[in-house]
C-alpha cells in the first residue's frame, strides 16, 4: 500500500509561511483524514472528502479493487470517483487516492 501520510506529515515541521498553497491544502486534508480515522465527525469539505475516500477504499478492498467495486458503489460514490479523476486535487489527495487498490487516473 502506498504511504500517503508521511510525505504530507513531514510538512508539520516547516514554518507555515514557507508552505505552498498545495502544501497547506494537503495538510488540511491530512488532518481531515486523521480525524476520520479517529471517527471525529465534521462537515467541512475536507472531512467529507476524507470520509468518502475511506468508504470507497473499504468497498474496493472488500471486493478486490476499485475496478471490481463499481457495482457496489452508489451513484454518488461513482460520481465522486469520476470527479476526482477529472478535477483538481492536491498532492495529499493524489497520494491518498493512489492508495486505493485499483485506482486509475
């Protein structure tokens, strides 16, 4: 499994004023994923994104990979996957998505 946590986590050691917009966004999404792992429920876009990524990964792992999971995904989840492929994502999001078995850009 791809390590999607460490590359962004090390950014916590840098001064905030030295971070790029992508790095700041990545840290925000990393913290949302950590909250989700701890079952902390928040409603920000980053938290909704983290929760959806986890739910999709759970389905993909249960059936083998994402390509085999399509029939198990809801219409909203399939639309979310398509939006990630075509929409802008930060570096952390890209790494997080690539940790889902069968993820394809």
